[in-house]
């Protein structure tokens, strides 16, 4: 089994799930654009299994939106991170959308996740 399928994720794997989730949320809620290859750069810098992690993050969003998904792609620890990150950012967006968008977009642009 790959590290991503283990019960405990590394700091880098957790970071990947948070960044990917935040990127999707900024693209859907804040008029931001995902940078092509942005997450690949994070994967290359950190040495994690980005393909497995991206499949897991994508599958969670597919489940959440009622789209077809590959059950085998789900990683429970990633699902939990995506769900908690979505809830946290969602609550922040409700409180102050412009500040939340501004802060996340600025940080994600610096990391190369957003254009």
C-alpha cells in the first residue's frame, strides 16, 4: 500500500489535501482560476504520491456533488480532511466572503495553486 492509503497521513499529504480543497473552493466560490500544474509542483517539491492523493480528493468532491466516482479512489483520511477543510472555509466564506477569498487566493497564488 502507498503512504496515502495508510491511516496516518504525513504533513505534506495533509497539506496537499488542504491546498487542493482550498483551490477548488476558491475556483468555485471566489472567481479564482486553478493554475495548470500547480499541484504537481507541490507534489514534486514534497515527494508525495500526488496521483493517488488527487484521485482521492477528486473522488470526495464527486461524492459530495452526487457525481459518479470510483470508490477505490477514496482514502478515508483524505475524505476527512476535505470535509473539514470544506466546512471551515465554507463557514469563513459565510462570515466574510471578500476577506476569506482575498486571503486564500493570495496564499494559493504564492504556492502556485491558483493563477
